């Protein structure tokens, strides 16, 4: 398969939040979707489904479950069954649902900052306390999870832990020892683990994603894992996600919480999910090469041409976490929007530890990435 990731697709007239949020002269390198065409097998499957002409109520098919089961086994060495799967319209829906299903007022949710913004909204939605653990950071800027810090973040009423792995926005792919540390402490304190692993297939050379639920049967019994092909195959607009819950008691509580409120996959989401997992592997292999080359280009550019800006090369995801504190710019996202005409995510969107940072999406044709970086450099 030969995929042209250098092709610049006009997204202005495609109902795109990424490309329509800002003025015409602003280059959007912010929200986490890719500027690449989805895999040809996905486009083909969707086209055939459209041509059928009848779009009635769908039902989850056995071959859809088998596609997920086969993918998790082949890509992550994780053996699950069809009954372990709960299909959802989104991962954000999933972790909010988990908080509602497994906590009650007076209890708390633990989040690690900086983190994906919707995690910071969970406590308010579920009417529970928010407990924060700032990720440890080395002198070189790498984020870590240390046992002491994690233990200190646990409070008596902490009841559920929201894990993001690979971690957004820092790009960390947590090591097995880090995952074991977090899991061990959660088990000792009777804390449920809700693990957002939506970026699990976007991992670069020399790194491996380990689903936390695969550490042991004991960990699996306390874990709700949330996954989706949306980031991997650029089909986020089709709302196709799922939870893996191997503990039947937890699964029943989770399902009970969604009754009457949360649906499953829509017709086209199911079609795209199935095509992605059954026929998208070759495309994904090429995508990862392209993204890794973009990451390396970005890292070298930041290191040599963006005075006062630094970054640690992400181990996974297609998002870069840029430290702008040495530039002396008080609000870098606003500065770059005004002076460079580049839209980035503000660091404080991910929590207080993100102040002075911005997040940049490098999942775009190299021409667009280069233009955006040139604009940033010129503005500095």
C-alpha cells in the first residue's frame, strides 16, 4: 500500500472544528485530529455502505466484535472476549460514565496533571472531589510517575483513578514499572482504574504500549479500559469507541449507568471501526513512519530555531508539548495566535502545571508543519 501523507486536503468546507474555529489566515495546529485522508479500505467500506441507501437502526455485529478482539490480541497481546466489550459513542462519554457508575458524592477522582482537559471536568459532572497529582518532571523535562508522589496523591476518599496512557499532552508511554506502581497502589487502596488508551496504537520506535489491565487478573478486575480507532485511523467524527471490562460485576454496573442515556455505535461508526481493524494495518504502519519523521523534524526545528522554546520528544501520540516559559511570553498561545497566525492549544487547558506551555499537533503534511513552525520562528 502506498499512502500519500504529503497530500494537502482542503478541510475548510468539511464541517471541521479544527479548520473553521479560527480566521481564514490562521494555520490550525491544535485539536487532536489528523489532516490525512483516512485509510482507503475505510473510505471504500463507507462508500459501499452509503450506496446501499438504507440507513436504519444498526445492531452490533459479531464480526465487529471479532475485529476488536483480533486487533487487541495481535497489536497488544491482550486476550478479551466479545462479552467484555461495551460499545460507546466516545471515550469522553466512557470515563464520565465510569465516574457516575463507580463513585458517589463525598468520594474523589484522582487525575494526573497536565492532562487531557475533559478529565478535569469529571469531578464536576459526577459531583465528587477532584484529587490532582502533578506528574514528576526530570531536569531534562521528561515526565514520570514516581511511587512516592503517587502514594501521596491518594486520599482516604479517593475512589477512582483516571489514567491517560499514552499520556496526553506529554507524549509519555508509561513503562511497565510505572504502570505496576500505579496499579499496586490502587489495588491496596481499593481504587478503581479507568484507563483512557485511545492513543494506544500511536507509539513510536523502541516503545511499547502496555494496557494496564494486562498486568494481572487482579488489576483487570478493577479496571475499565477505554479505546477507539478514532485517533489511529482519523475517524473521530464517526463516534466509534468501546470499553473493555473483563469483570462481569463492573461491566453490569457500567452498562446499567448508560441505560436510557448513552447509545452505542452509529451505523457508519461501526462500518469504519470494522474496516479499520480488519484492513487498516498496512496504512497504519506507513502512518507511524510519517509521524515519527514529522516528530523528529519538529524536535530538531524547536531545538535549533525556536529561541526559548523546548520540548521532549514524545514517545507516542501525534502531539508535542512545547515549553515556552523561557521566552518570557506570558500567554504563549495568545501570542502565537496573534503574531504568528498559528492556533495551538493553551497549556493551562491541561491544568495548572501546563501554564507557559502549548500543545502542537504534528499529524499533518510536512509542508503544513514546516509553514507553521516557520511562522512561530518568525514571530519570536
